[in-house]
């Protein structure tokens, strides 16, 4: 099975414009987005074998990535709902 990066634009293509808007107008979103991107990149490199670490560390990073993704998705959903009103 090929490994995939889980960047938000790939995961949520229908929200690409919202992601860009929030990255440029919401400091908290931008900070979470950068943290998500950094962890996603690290997990990808570990899974590719470029970096080595313990399985426990990898699982912890995946959990952090999922938590950040959930927070970002919530912010995206809330923004899009407010724009639809």
C-alpha cells in the first residue's frame, strides 16, 4: 500500500479556499495548521523509513495529527457555516 501525506488540501479539497482564507486571517488556525503540517511531514518521513523512531512515538504523533485535524476541521466547518448564513 503506498504511503500518503495527509495534507488538509488533499483531505478536504472542497474547502481549499476556506483553508487559504483561514490561514491568512486567523492566527490560531494558522498556528494549528503549521503544527499539523509539521507532524504530518514527520509521520510521512518515519513511515517512509527516512527517519527512525519507536512505534510508540509514531503512534503518539499520529494521535496528535488526528487531534489537530479534528480541531482544524471544526474551525473550517464553523467558518463555512457562518458564510452560508
